[in-house]
C-alpha cells in the first residue's frame, strides 16, 4: 500500500469556502480511484508548533504503484493539481510505502 500525502500551506487570498470546494473535489476523485474508506481529507486539527503553516491536506491510500500511476494520469488529477496550485503558497507531497 502507498500513502500519498499532500499538505497545503494556503496563500493569503484563500477563504474557507475554497477548501470546502477542494475537499469535495478531492473526495470525488479519491472515492473513484481509492475506494471508500481509503482516503482522509481536511484541515489540520491541532495547533502543532511545527506545522509550518500547512493547514490543509489529504492522504490517499493506493493498493500499489500502478494504482498511484493511474491517479497521476487521470484527467481529474490534473484539475485537482491545478486548483491546489492556485490556492497554495507551498505544497508538500510525500509518498510512503506501508
């Protein structure tokens, strides 16, 4: 299993509604490609002093590298990635094999 983690430090123009819409977009894609229960999406829920401003993110659980590759080549991924870039000051992507 691969855990695909995306953390977002928003730019100064982002409002809560932007992340609400991003969450819907992310869940729709994750539901289709990862399956029910194989993703988590939302805001940082603690006041960790080392969070470096990463206030929103998601974790998608893929069965294997082929499933992750299908995600990366899916047209909806391109739209999601573009939207994240519009909202973010910085994005951190980290893949962990579990």
